[in-house]
C-alpha cells in the first residue's frame, strides 16, 4: 500500500485491535472504524468499481456510499460505520 492518508497523532492509549488488510496484518485501536484503520494503513479504501483509480472515502459519515468494502468472508460493509474487531479481515481490491 502507499503512504497513509491519516496519521494518528494523539490518543494512543486505547487497546490494540489486530485486523488483516489485503492479507497483511495491521494494528488498529479499539474504537476505530474500519475506514480509519484503512486510511491509517494506506492511501486507499478500495479500488473504484466503475473506472480506474482508487477511492479513499468521501463523506466519512455513512451518507455517500463511497466506502463499501468486502470482508474476507464475502460480506460487503461500509468502512466508515464498521468498528474494527480482532480478526476482522478486509479486501480493498
């Protein structure tokens, strides 16, 4: 993945949460949304479905439908409204 869009600058005391992004382990923290974790891990949330380019979310609050991702089990979910949980595995491509 490319350089992250987000950088955590404060509130690092929350419990770590181990997730997997495109087969790579990533450590989020309790209370993060999946969107936060994805943008901390890299520059995109997913690959665009209807054209070239990457998507990075738009509204960040569940209104725009731009952050839909697939979980490893095939479930589609909005990254901006899905809290991270230990073992969560997401595919962005």
